[in-house]
């Protein structure tokens, strides 16, 4: 599979895995419709939802002409499985580049344009800042300042984490959250893609980064590739336990994903 040449237009698809996100996905879809660049196709992966997630996506699709919207179904439980299904569906339909965000996230209005600029610069995989959403829960001033600092600290820790060390890696470890990640179709195939796992077992975004590091060093962060992430897990677990969850699941809650509506977990 060859990367598109300069004369070949970029065919960008956006993948959004979703499980029981009826109450949240509407905001994500509206933010995608408000992008400054709507030159993409959207595929939502319904990961066995038991609520009206698929209905919400269909209603949105019927009311927008900004871009094409597809729904695919993945019954195998897991963010890794759902994301992989979505990316492979996109590539099979002709995508040359794929970006992923999640159904509880709000990409910055310039996110798509920034992703395309990063690819035009020659990157094969790109990510950027993950900032806290402020519309779900009231955030205190110190929380708005602390949360980005905690993410930066986690990224620094990741560079020295033993699991991210291997002399065969072609480049340094870079934290790229799955809700703010874009990759070429060619690199996804070469690296093997997201592991088809559950988030309880493996952080699939970290695994993909390390798979990519074996085959290229053409990846990096861009400050203008911004996504705002949900703080619902932080509200449910607390800061220390949330950090433990992301640090190799040292904290394992009975309910992994917290829903804004009825506490439905995954």
C-alpha cells in the first residue's frame, strides 16, 4: 500500500468508537459538524450499545449535509476492537488517512484542519494536547490548571516507563491519547493497527504508538491538534485513583466507564 503522492487528494476519515453514549455523542457530532474543514467522512462504530446510541447517530446523519456519516457495528467488547474495526472499515473504503476521537470528546473547531496540516508536513502519525472539557461539570480554577499539568507529567513518565523501552524502537515514546490521534492508512497497515483489546486489559493507544515506533520515526505532536476530553472518570474515581487507572491499571474500579446518565459501565 503506497502513500498518496502530491497530486493525489487526501481522503480523510474520522472514526468514533461508541458504547452506550446516547447522552454524550450528540455534542461530539455537533462539534465535528462545526469544524472549519469538513472535508472528511465519519464512521461511528457502535460497540454493542444497549441504549439509543445508533439512533442518535442516524438522526444526526439525516439532518446534516456537512459530511457523509456511516455506522458500523462491532459486537466484540473493547475500545481497541471497536477502533480497529472503524479504521479498517475506513481504509477498506478508500481512506488514505484516518483520525480518531471518542464519543465523549470535543475536538477543537480547527482540529481537522490541523491534522491535515501535520500530514502535509510529512508526519505519518500525529496527536496533540488533550485538555479537560468544562461543559460537563464545573471545574475549579485549580483543576483547570492542574489537569493539563498532570497529563504533561504522565507523558514525561511514559518516556522512562520500562514498558516503553526497546533498543529496536526508531524514535522516542510520545503519549498520544486515542481520542486525539491520526495516522496514515499505510502506516496503520505496516504497524498492525490497534490491538483488538478491552481498555480494562490494554491501553490500545499506547500499544499502537509502540507498534509504530518499530517501523518509523515520522510521528509527533502538534500544539494545534487539540481535543477536549471528558472529566467524568475523574469525577467518579478522584484524581489519585484516576492516575492509578491510567498508570497500568494500578487502580481497578468495578465500573470502568462512567456514563453521565445512569452509571452504566464497561
